[in-house]
C-alpha cells in the first residue's frame, strides 16, 4: 500500500503485484499517481 500526503490531503492505494507506481508533482504538490503494470515471461 502507498500513502501520499500533499497539501493537507491524504490518499492511499494498493500497489500492483508487478509494475511501477509513479507520483507526479507540480510546484511541490502531488498532481497524480500513475500505475505501469507488467508481467515477465
């Protein structure tokens, strides 16, 4: 699980089993959380 705190707001989400979680910021504030999931062969 990931917990993000920005500008007095708190969000949390489950992490994917395989992949990346990217936190995008703008001017010191969180703008979005992106997920890039994949699987190895």
